[in-house]
C-alpha cells in the first residue's frame, strides 16, 4: 500500500508539472505568437485637413482644367484686387460638360471691389467640375479645397 501511495503522489506531481508548463506557454502566447505580435503594425489614421484640389489665377476671364470633388466638405477661397477704377469678379463652379454661356448659372462669388474671402461648396455632389472666372479690371486668385 505504501508503494501505491508513493507512486500516486509521484503521478499527481508529474501531472501538475505538465499542467503548469502548458499553462505558462499558453499564458505567454507561445513562441510563434510572440513573433506575430512583434511584427504586427498598427496603422494610425491621419487627421483630415483642407487639401487643395484646384487653383486658378489671373486677370480677365479664364476657365480651369477639370477637377474632381468627392461630395464631402469643400470650399472656394478667393482674393480679388480691383484695378484703379474698380473691377468685378465672378466665380462659377461648373459641372463638367455644362457651358454657363448657354445654360446660365449663378456664381459662387460675385464682388465688385477688392476683397478676400471664402465660400462653402458643400452643396456640390461628387463629380467633375471646372472653374469659370470672370474678372474684369483686376487681378484675382481662386482656390478650391476639399476636407479629406
């Protein structure tokens, strides 16, 4: 009976050591898992900011190249310096394929003296547009930006 008692405790101790060894391996994640955690990268989201989509400068009338808006927040910034005898600036943001001289349109900006400012374009849906600027007797700069 003493032999069984000694062998019984030895068996229980062996099972306990095996159990402790396997639980410590799983608690640390195992050797293969540690490497996976070390090589895993965490992507950080870049904060949104105003990004220039189109720019047009000059005097007189001009049209820009086509640019694309994603349908989110957008704005138009402008700077107009009227000539010696005054001036006028009209800025249209026009859907690609539309000619405001034929179909008409409402300008985003219309000023008749030196002015700097901005106008929201959030009402525009996603798509392709161009700037049609009419600026008589003055120098101007127009920038379209999108928040992305």
